[in-house]
């Protein structure tokens, strides 16, 4: 969708959208959604480019529900990659099935 304050620059394959500061302020959420979807946004002030919003690269983004669970203290977000042999490591012992019972109770409660 194009309007008088924003346009797609050439070539269109580059997916760079140009927007004035005032239009960006008025529609920030819309432009952030576009950036999350992979577009770049070139910000113009008084006819001159001043900044570019680009998708974050090299940064792993997490779903909102995981961030909410972390904020509640229910999960801890990992800080690195698993060791190469992680899935071959021996599993912890739970001969009485207490972990499984706890998980099933949580599911019943809707946690």
C-alpha cells in the first residue's frame, strides 16, 4: 500500500520503503511489522535520509509467549547452543515417574 508520505523505492526487489519522520511517528507499529517481515525502512527528514530500520540479523528472536513466561519466572531462556553430543548424553533417572506425574498435573491445571 502506497500513500503520499511513503513509497517503495526502486528496485522493488530490494524491499526498501521510504517514510517521513512524521508518518513514521504516526504509524510506528505498522512500520515495525514491516521490518519484522523483512523489509527495510528508510527514514526521511526534510527530504534527506537520516536513518534506516532493518531487520535484526544474528539475533534470535523469541515468540512473545516465551518472553512472557520468562518474565513470570516460569522458564529461563538459554544463553547458548547445546553441546554437539547433547542428545547422546544419558538422561536423568526418574524411576518413580515423579517428573511425568508433575507435568501431567500441570497440564490438568492449565499451566
